[in-house]
C-alpha cells in the first residue's frame, strides 16, 4: 500500500492518510483481512506525528472500513462496498475543493442539489 501526504495541502494530514486507504479500497488494492502499517511505522515513513496516523485510522474505523485492535493494529474489514468508498473519497475531494474556492457548506449543498436533480 502506497501512502503519500502533501504537507502544503489544505486537507489535514490525517484526512490525506485516510484518503490513501479509501483509494486503496476503491481500486481493489486492499482486501478484507489486509493489515495496515502500525501507527508508529506509518508515522515514521511519512514524517508525521503518530497521533495524526491514529486519527486517520480512527476515522476509518468510524466509517466501518477498518477494525482497530490493541496489539493487532488496523485490519481492513471490507464491510463497505467499493462504490461507497469511491463516493466517500470523491465527496471529501469535493469538500476540499469547495473550501479552497471559498464556498461554505450551504452553498456546496445547493450546488449538489442542483446537479442531483
């Protein structure tokens, strides 16, 4: 699994790390049962704080994408279909782009509703 972060990006580092996992799921690079690097290992390889990695893993756990077990690390659960993972990743990219363009949440929702109809 290839993790990459851009410290100059407006997207928080933890979200970038979680996005790497979501992309891996969406592209079929990660399968149920696959183990992710430990927080310490990944933090060291990316040059970020270990708590940043753990925040990313916690967000993925909350989304149902990984299971966290003390002493066993993070494991892909595979409970969410790939389409949903791709949509979640696209949505996060959309929100980041909207923020960069200066749109607030209500303006973004209005744009999405307009396109959805």
